[in-house]
C-alpha cells in the first residue's frame, strides 16, 4: 500500500443528522470515524430556518444551529470532521476504496453512506430567491406547514407525495391551491380522490408557475399560466410548496450498490446493510418515505451499530462497546 493512501476504520460520507449521529455512535465505540461533510455541510437542514419537531428542543432551533451542535457533539468524542466530498468509490474488492475531491485515496474497513437526497425545484429565479431567504418557499409540508396555519398556500405537484402533502396542508391552512401541469394526476386514484374531495383544496389542471411573487422578504403570491390557453393570473399566497420529487445523492455508488429505479440505495430490511459487506446506509439516501431529521438520526445510529458489529465479527481483537447501549 502506498504511503499516500490513508487507512480508515470507519468512513462516514455526509454530514446531516444521519451522518453526525452515526459519527457520535461510531466514535463512542472506538471506531475512530472520519467524516467528510460533502458539498453541503450539515445537509438539507441547513436551509431550514426553524426546526420545531425534533425532540429535545422545546423552543425550537434553526437548522444551521442544530447541525453545528451535532457537529460539536460528534467532535467531542473525537470524530475527525473534514471538509471535502467523496467523488469516486470502488467497492468491487475486499478493500473499500474512496477518493476525496478526485485526489486523495482512502481505504476503509467500513463505510457509512449518509449523502441524503436533494429536493427538486422548478428552477425559477424567484423561487430560489425566496427559498434562500427562508421567506415562504419549501419542499417539505410536514416540516414547514405549521408556519402557515390559517393562511393560503400553493403547492406544485401531481404525484402521490404531492397529494399527501396537499392533504396535510389542508388540515392546517385556510386554502390550498394545487397546480398540476397536465390534465390529470400522476398519483394513484385513491390519493387523487382524497384531494379532490377535500373542500379547501382547489386543483388547477394544465397550470404551471410563471413566477413566485413577494415583497422582497416573504412570498405574497404566485403568478401562474394555463399551458393550453397561455392565460395568466395571480394567486394570493404566503407559502409556496414544491412537491415534484427528490433526487438521492447516490450517483457515485452506481455499479456497486443496489439502487431502486429512482436511485435510492436498497438496504437489507430492518438494518442499514447494503449488498456490499461493510458498507452501510443511513438517512435520506435510502429513505424515500419519511425524510425527517429524527428518522435520519435513528438510521445513523443503526448504521454505526451495524458497522461496529461487522468489525467485531471480522476482527476478534475489536470488541463491541457497551457505551452505546447505556
């Protein structure tokens, strides 16, 4: 082995709630984890202004603050947190090889993947403006719907997830306007019927977003157009929700790990194990159902415990720590 190749017992790829929780557990088990933060240190939660549904924060906390606290907790147990991102992997042999920024090569006994998934957006300048400002654009109704109680909101999407989020919002908001690009839903019949039968959901078919309107700080409405007639009109709204899907950040693992048709990593049921021994997955890179910070943290714990047991079974000199079970 070249002197330029680093040997790591536990490498964690990604720094959201899943990655940092995995690091906390791995470090307490004396696995000396190395964590690479990736292109978005702290993950998607750093774009969330208020987190009020994570246990242990009775007064709420901002996403960036929460990620900083998780990082400090991981570093308290001597996790080696590094800048940079993994650009290539090779899981074809007995040694798990990864490359950082296309340059540095690392050989790992275990790898925990916590790369998450990125919400898809429409790509409008106005949408991105108010998303960055935290002024009314969101891709998670369950996360942010509470802030729009008794207000009017707009949601874009036509699949099961969009219908589910629209129905969720309808229980909080005065009115929900749903924009569907085609003349029918892509969702299952039962999900489509649910929103159609909800009194305060208005569905606009053949309708697309022209611009998200605002006062420079927060969203005040949405200008839409009918893609059949080109007619435009404005919808008053304080919230603009995008529910057109997520893309898991798993492209570099293609050809090595089993992925579903969307790109989510397939794990062994009831565990964090992948089809490659010694490689584990946590968080939204595998979870396309819940996509919550608390569930991501839970699977980060699972991945670290699975990796710990894997090392113990492989190396008789490595003992499973009792500290993680106290």
